[in-house]
C-alpha cells in the first residue's frame, strides 16, 4: 500500500498539470494551490495548497479518488469522493500543523 501511495502523487500532479490549462475556473486558483471537488453526491469546490498532496491523510483521500474514478474525474477537476465534513476536518488539521 505504501508503494501505491507513492506512485499516486506523480499521477495527481500530472492530472493537475493537464487540467490547469483546460479549466476556466483555474484562473481564480492562486499559484501553489489546486481546486478539488469534494462530496459523495453533490460536490463542492475547495481550493487547497499543493503541499497537502504530500501529507499521508490527503494521500489516503487521493487513493479513494483513484479507486472510485481512476484518472477520469467527472467534474473535469480532481474529485474526492468523501463527505464534506470529513474533508474539512482533515484540511483543518493540515492547516493547523
């Protein structure tokens, strides 16, 4: 599982690099950040620092996204299939540290 997580980060960065030129919404994302869509049914857009991609808690969310969507995300951006409350809790802990 550790190897799988390590291999996920370069793919996430590749997806982000490709999509940065494709989505109009990327214009309002500050440099060093990425827009993600979070939710199980209705998705909400969040803008998070790219540094979160290397944190183990966030990598686990990315792993769930890979299992659910592979590298085809229906919103056109990185979609994380978890409850919004769980996502905000994780990002709050990351912001505090």
